[in-house]
């Protein structure tokens, strides 16, 4: 998962850098060349937006799946869940009390 996240951020940096370079080149160009460079930059930005939307959808789906699994576990094992919550609360209390 970390590898996918790193790849996503790397890809996004490349796409945004390319778009920035294209927009800079378009600003210094004129006529048809400037229009072409701006269109390429817009395409690049749209692609970045699509990648981010796909990543957002994947994260939302994983979050929903984790919430469903947690909910199912708590309903299937309520006393274990209460015990785990109490243990976590106890440990957090000890950590906070040390400060």
C-alpha cells in the first residue's frame, strides 16, 4: 500500500511539473503554438484530476470496508470488543498519566 501511495505521489508530481512547464512555455509563445501548449497542459491537469479521483474512490471504498468489518466484528463479539476498548483506554490512561 505504501508503494502504491509513493507511486501515486510521484506520478502526480511528474504530471503537475509537466503541466507547469507547458504553461510556462505557452506564456512565452504566441499564436497557434501557445494554444497547443495550453491544450496539452489542460489535458495533463485533467489526467491528474482523474488519477486523484480514482485514488479518492479507492480510499473511500477501503475505509467503508474497514468500517463494515469492524461493525461486523463488534456485533459478533461484543464482549471482546468491550474488553479491547477497555484495555486500550487503560493503556492510554497510563501514557497520559506519565506526562
